[in-house]
C-alpha cells in the first residue's frame, strides 16, 4: 500500500500566519511598554511576600530604582536592623512577553477552546515570572545571610536555590515563548488543523 504523502504547507497559510505574528508583535510591544513597570511591581510585591514566608525573614518594603525594583528584607529578631536590598530588573524577565503574546495570536486560527488556551498560557507566563523573581530573591537572600553567618542555612538549600536561579535565568525565561506556544498548540489544536495547514492527504 502506497504511503500517504503530505502536501507542502500552502504559501498563503505561511504568509497569513507570519503577517499576523509580525503585526501583533509590534502592537503588543507598544502596549507592553506602557504596562510592564506596573506589572513588574505587582509580581515583585506578591512574590516577595512568598519569598519572605518560605525563607523565614521579614519583607520590609519595595522601592522603584532606575530601571528596576528593589525589594528589602531583614532577618528579624535580634538582627531586625540588618537590611538586605535585592534589585530586580523587570525587563530581565518580561522582555519576552510581547513575543509570547504574538506567538499565541499567530496560533489563533489553529487552536480550539481559545478562552481556556489563552487563560492557561497567561497563567503559565505569570507563573514563570513569579518563579524568576522568587529564585533571584531567595538565592541572593540565602547567600547574603550565609556569608554573614545569620541563621542556619544548609549547603543543600543554597545549592538548590542557586540551581533554580541559574536554570530559570538561563533556560526557562529564554525559551518561555516557544514552550508556551508549543504547549498551547499541542493541547488545544483543532482536529485536522495540521492536515489543513499542509493540504489533504492523497
């Protein structure tokens, strides 16, 4: 029995998808520039509360610095007067957001249950950003306290936070748009969408 062949991807499909991606990217880029600072403040504030809780320290305050947000922690107790300032550069973890939105927009014709698909994509994006802030704050905080001999911080915990920070910064953030796009397409693609993209089988 002759093996079914798949037609090449129609040029009009490629052109429309590419045009949709490029147009939406520039639109999302302009919009994101307007809101990224407020978004970064919200993510840093909420995540800093979690960082303080899980690391048994006090979250003191946040302040906007030049191109970044600075979160301040203290060990509490006898060392309550010691402050640890951790700068978090918003653009370091949000620079890929417009690209993520553009990829999701380009997938619009090929996915079903779109409300759920986009909702899950945004939830994953938000979770990745919170993970970035948590990992940099926890790693910096534990390293600083360990160097100053404050509290019992085991090597395993230090290594775990260092690995989490390096993995998130070097891998997750950089591949985030493609991972989210791949997840949304595989999970929510319309039945037969690949066949329509490549033409009907012969």
